């Protein structure tokens, strides 16, 4: 853009100089015509006191002719410089075009090279590899702690010999690397209740932090399922921890009671 603007400015300057030259030539012609006419009628039309002024006009004409000569020389020099600049510009443009052609050829060469060394079905291969990885991971069986049984789609430990208060039961489950159980759906609830033989059992739900806001201990979030026995929860004398029985649904109870408990394994089947 800088080179183009420079050429436009130089061309505009050349046009201006040529227009000045035309004005000077026109003025010279008019003065010469006037001189010719006045030489014929000089003595008749022009008084003697105008001769000095006329001579002064001739001097001005001589100066104009000298100025025109200088302008012509300048224009000639300018044309020469302009032609040189134009030639250099054409050379530079040619070099840029040659460089662009070499870059394009290099790009095409590299493209052909990468097409040779990179498999065309690379995306398909990656997709197959990902599928194989997922299939392999799905076949990996996570270790289940001893005495845990599969109920529905998850693994649970139903204690039948040791009693703890709710906090002790929670600690016992965590020592196994797991948590007190929370029930995720009604089918799971019914399947677990069918295996209970020594009621009641602690499960991992409480409202210790805020009354009637029952939280699942393993996640710290609201319990996914709350299925209460009739009249429950009643918070009788600050009953804040939840139990489950074989013959009824959930019930709030005193957290300090010594009861059996149910742990859940923190892994998928």
C-alpha cells in the first residue's frame, strides 16, 4: 500500500507541472502576438512614455522563457526518476510473485509428504481404539470388600452381629472404605428390606444439620429417596438419624441407639 500511494502522488505532481508548462506557453504566445501587433502601430497607438513599460514586459517574457526551460529540465529529470521507480517496482513485484509461487510449491510438497506418512483412515482408527478402551474398561471388575452381597445393581454389607450408634456405624463402614448405605430407588429399597432379619438397621441418612432436611452421608447432598413409615418422621425428642426395618419403611430414630447397620460399597457392579 505504501508503494502504491507514493506512485499516485508522483503522478499527480507530474500532471501539475505539465499544466503549469501549458499556461506558460499560452502566455508566451499572447505576448508574442501582442508584440507583433504593437510593432506595426507602435508610433501611432503607444505614447513614448509607455516604451519603458513595454521593454519591462519583454524582460518579463525573457524570464518566463527561462523559467519554462527550467521546468522542462525538471520534468525530464522527474520522468527519468519515475521510470526508474516504475522499473524497480516491477522488479520487486516479480520477486514477490516468484516467492509466492515457491511458497505454494513448498506447501503442496509438504501436504503430499504428510498425506503419505499419516494414514487416511486416522479418524476411523482412533474411533476403534477408543471403542476398544471403553470395552476393556467395562470388563474390568472392581474389587468388592468381603461379606458384601449384590442387591439389585449395587453391593451392600448387612451387619448381623455388631451393634453401633449411628456415628459408630458410619465409622465402621468408612473403615471398610465405604459408607453407611443410602437407598437410590424403591426397587432397591424393597430388595434390601427383603434381606433384613434383625430390625432395625441404621442407614446413611440424617437431618443433624437442619431439621427435616435429610442428607445422604456419602454425598452430603439431599437423600435420593425418602420412603417413610406411617407417621414418620416425627422427630420424637430429637430423633435425627434414619433406620430401616424389614416390615416397614424409613423411620427417624435417636442417633445414640446401638443398632445393626447397612454399609454400601462405593463402586459400580
